[in-house]
């Protein structure tokens, strides 16, 4: 071999590690490998050093010796030459310690990885499988683009090499897919063909052959569900291509989808349920049901359950037992089963020749409320209809006529559609409702009545609702005894109209107008409990907790004007806004015990489990909900959030797949503020900060409120990378964007608090104090969220701004809501910080302990550690700091508290801030 290098001639021992490069970069230590304790420790340490693993990867791909100068330039190009050579020598020494001293053959100027080095690499196995003609083996190894999301800081030469290798391997994978997808289809393996075609499309989104292969595989079973899946996938692919590449699908792909639509139309009409949640999760991996104010991100996947063979066996046994029990129950009580099954009904938009949209929407909404009383009918919510319209690539404001309603019902499994109509005969109003069977398209009948004038329209609607309940198949002894519609909504059509207008404003996020309209509805009917509940929720969401609490209390005092279900939902909502998730969970559990088919409430309970930090339980409930309806992007998002909050790689993998599924269903959620930050956090935890930055930058092109939160996330990422100067600029942009908007003072305060932190990290104490003074001014006018006031007061007290901190406490006390746990906690914690500033550490510890008992999140925990250290409780302080440092997570103010803990544990290792990262 050249340059006098020679490789070891000994037989290669069994691999000690496996290097995965497709879809990322991971060095996996082999179980039971032949290593001593020193080598094993070195190998585990090496697995955590990305640059060294990248060097090892580069060497595995070289068949000839590589000069040390080239390696130093590739991996440490921005270091001084002497430092770069030292780093290379240390890295090579580490590889030898891990794989044996003969694993690298080298001399003064050149390096070569020995053939006997005990390591397997997926790239080498991939190339070997192709050389041997084993296409399926090669395809199974290709888990994603080579080194996807992997970039080395200050190593452009390596990144260039990786890009060239990525293109080479991608080309080879596409070539094998061209051959293998048709082969799998001809062998009767459409599911495997579809999975491979999905990977193929990820390599080249514009490849018409890949799209045709995928759609053909999805449609191959020929069932209604399979054809619908193929048609929906075509729609998502079309939108993605337009959004990402501003391109159109090839005509051949469009023609194929048209063929699938024709085949679907020709099938005998019948109802099918969406069957394979597990298939959705595996094939296209990727929070509150309501998407109005208060909606928050949430998520799950069955792969976590399958990760343990013992757990999987228990599940199979449990399912077998459940099947036997259900079968016996069906045989013994067939009549009761038929009576108990609740039908799903979709109420279309009201047909009205006069096109009074507000009145007609009010009628449809009120009719849905009337039909939904009790447990005998399940009524499709308007939010669910809007989500279905989004999946159909239609505006959510689309008028839902009979044809559209039947299409939506077919997609989501509703059995009947009700089409209300309104006609005007002078002062009189004629109301009718036609019921259509979804499976056959046959009209089941028409129910109708008249109202003497518009004021009696709701009472007339109640008559039609009673007729409908009878028509929809309930025997007389089982029919619920619903209360009159005016008693559970409002007797005032004017109030109902204002309520409908307010809902529309709220959906479009025009919150000021929504609040005005809700209040007008209440002015017209002071006992309109549902309007009070909606007003209370929106006031909480827009940072007016005291007024929101008053409205929710008023709604609960009028619970006799609500259906049993709505009273339960309002009670749970109040507990949620009071930060009492356990109470909200218990309320909903009691309801579900008697109404197990109420999937909206089950989803809401899962969200409260998430808020209560019971992430595994939330994940399980979301899986149950998605097993019933796998087309709801909100539940997929919340499943992802639950998985992201758990601490295992399998849970994070579940979260990634759930995010992908949600974004495939609704691409607009990629730039939703909460989902975007949650997904970016997941990418950071997975070791892909550059990919996270790309996700955050998606928000910068949106409206100011969205852009400001994008800047904020990018600023937090800069702090994560120890680049406070870049963070300062980003947080400043976030604050200015918030400042330019109306009703964004809370967002501006949070941005300025983060800006103050970054300025302090960068050594600009004067700038940090100036930002805290701006925060002080903002709190006098707009900020009413006590938790944020505690954060601000804490930052001020730590910098000796005690007068400003006391002002924060006074503001907090005035605006706190009695009974709100988080507000009570915030007051105690800030009092503790002020006691510490006064030199009373003992008092501070007691106050912060009481506050921390009500809120155990990282920011209060850091306050306790700080006070404990000041009180001389060093061991206790260090224990809390170690816990915070060990659970360091990206995102929000919690990350800053955890980073402070890291700094407190290692004061001697603090370095001057570095530029770039």
C-alpha cells in the first residue's frame, strides 16, 4: 500500500458498533461485543462526540490513505493549524481506544482505517447489497437521506463531501426504487410498495413515477377505504408540491387519480370506518379538539406499545379476551346492542333563498344542540366539518349543501345527513328538515312546521328536532327526554345571531370583535349560559383572567340553562383555566363513564392529562381517540406533544411520526406558533438544530404576531448554541414585531425578558436593566398574566431593582384570580424572591417552598435552589440544580432556568461568549 502503510492482517472480529448514516448520524454500540471495560467506556464516549463519529465515518469510506493535513482541514478548518493537528491526533487516539490499537494504520503524514476494524456501516452494507442484486435488503437499509440534518460547525469541507455523497446515494436509491416498487406490486405486496414509494417521493417530490407508484399501491386493495386513501394522498401531494416547489403534478399522476375517483364512484354505496390507525402511524409518521381560543398542541403512536415484545404479547392476550367477552355479549343481548348504538348525524347548512347567512347558521347550530342532548345521537361538530373541508382542500367557510354534506359524512362515517330549510311567507316562517341516508343516498323523510313570526322560530325548531329524534330510529322507551331548545340555548333569536357572529369572529381570530358580539348576545339574553362560557374562555385566552373567571362563574350559575353535557364541559373548562387539571380530568372521567362514545370529551380529557404532566396517560388516550378518527390533525399534534414530553427515543420517534401525519393532513399547521415551536423543540432534542432553525424560519414570512414568535424561537436556539449576541438581535426583532401589533403586550414582555437575559449573557448589564424597565412600563397597562409578572419581578429582584420588583408584586396581587393555583403560586414565589433581595433567605425559602408546592416547573425550582444556597443549604441547592441541569430541554423560559442551573454547577468553566455556532 502507498506511503508504507499496512493494514492489520488478522481476521476481523465481530463488530463492536454499527454506524447509521441514513436519516442522521448515530454510532450504536453492539450488545455483547468482545470488548474490555476500557474499550467499552471509550466506545460509549465516542458515540456522544459527533465530530469524532463524523471523522470515523469519513475514514470508513476511504480505500486509500488520507493525509493528516486533509483531515485537519476537513474537520477543523477554522482552528489554528497546530490546534487542528492536535484535535485530529486526539480524535484518532480516541478511535483506537474504542476499536483497538490496530484499528487505524497510520504514519506521520497519512491515515487509513484498517480492514480489521470491528465496525459495520449502513452505507457499506447498502452498496454491497446493490452489488449483489439484493434490492430489498438495500431498500431496508435506506432509512432516509445520507446524514440528513447533520452539519458540523465550522467544517464546510466535510459538509461539501457529505452533500456529494448524499447525492450519490440518493441516486442509487431512486434507481433501485424504479425497479423494486413495480416488483413488489406484481408480487401482491402493496403495503411494502407504498412505504418504499413514500421514501422515493421524499428523495424527489417531482418524480411522477414515484407518485404513480405510491397512488397505485395505496389503491391496489380496491376497497372504498383504499381508494379514498389514494385520492386524499393525491390531494396532499398536489398541495405540498405547490407550496414547497410552486410546481404542478405531472398529467399522468392527475389522470391516475381521476381513475381512482371513477372507481370509487362505481363501487356499491356502503359505510366503511377508517380502519388502520397503526398503518397510518407507520406509513406516514409524523391538542384540544376545538381550534378556537385555548386550543393548544397535543400527540401519540402505537409503535411505543409494540416496542416491548412482552407488552405486545399482553396486548394480544387482552384483545383476545376482550373479543371473547364482546362476542358473548353480542350473542346474548343483540336487541340491547342495537338500541344502544348511537348514530352519527351531520347537520348541513340551512338552505335559505333569502341568503341570510347569520340566521341560517344560527338555525343549523341550534338544531345540532337540540339533537345532541343525551347519549342517543352523536352530532358531528362544526369544527369537525371545517377540518373535513380542509382535508378536501376547500375553504372552511364553504357552504355545506346536501352534496357537500354527503361527501363529508362518507369521509368521517356519519350515517345520516339532515338538511334544514327556511322559507318566508310574509311574517310566517316555514321550517323543514330532510333526512338522507348516507349509504344509499335515499331520503328518509321530511319533518316540518311553521312559526307565526321570527321570534317563535326557535320554538318551532324545537318541534322539528323532536320529530327528527323520533325519525332517527330511537324506540319510545329509550328516547331521551330532552329539554326545550330555548331552555338549553336562548329564547332570543337576536342573542343567538350575535352568538353566531361572535363564533365566526373568534374562528377568524378577530378577538376584539368577538368579545363585543358575545357581550351583545348576553345583553339581549342575560341568562344565555353558553354565551357566558364562550366569553369566559376567550377572555382567558386574551389575557384577561379576572374577567374570564367572572364569565365562567356566571355560566356555571346558569347550568340549568345548559344541557347536561355542556354544563359538564363548562365545569371542566373552568377547572382548566384555574390550572386545576386533576379536577378537570375527574369531571370528564365521570361523564365518560356513562357516555363512553363521546370522543370530543375524551380528547379534551387527554389535553388535561397533558396539562397535568401525565404525558404517558395523555398519549394513551390520544391513541384511543385516533383509533376512532385518524383524520383529525389537532389530535395528531397533541399526540406528538405528549410523545415529545416523554424522555425515551421511542416516544420521540412517535412524536416525529405524529407531527408528520398532522402536517400531511393540514400543511398550514407547519407555521402555527405552538405547533411550530413544539416541533422545533423535538428536532433540537433529536440533535438537528439546523433543521429546527429552518422550521422556525417558516414563521418569519407570516403576519407580525407569527413572525415575532418565530424570532423568539430562533433567539432561544441561539442561546442554546451559546451565541448570546445573535440571540440579542433576534429577541429585539421579536419585541419590535410584538410592539407593532395591537393587544400583543404580553408577547412583547416575554420577548423583552428573554432579551434582557441574552444581554446579560453577552455582558451588557446596562442593556439588560433598560429592557426590564421597559417591561415594568408595559406591565402597568397591558400585562395581566401573574406567572409572567413573577418572571419579570424575579429578573428585577436578581439585578437589585427591588422597587420595580415590588411593583410587579402589587400588579400581580391586583390581577390574580381567587382560586387559580398558578396565580397563588406566582405571588408566593415573587414574595420569596423579594425576601431574598432584602437579605432574608430563611423567609425566602419558606415562601418559595409554598409556591413551588403549587407549581413544580423549572422556573420555580430554580428559585428554590437559589434561595436554598443563599440560606446555606448548599447540598439541597446543588441537588435541585443537578436535577434541572439533567433535564435540560429546549424552548421557553424553562430552558433559561435550566441553563442557569448548569452555570451554577460549573462556575469555573464559564467561558466568554463565542461568536457563531
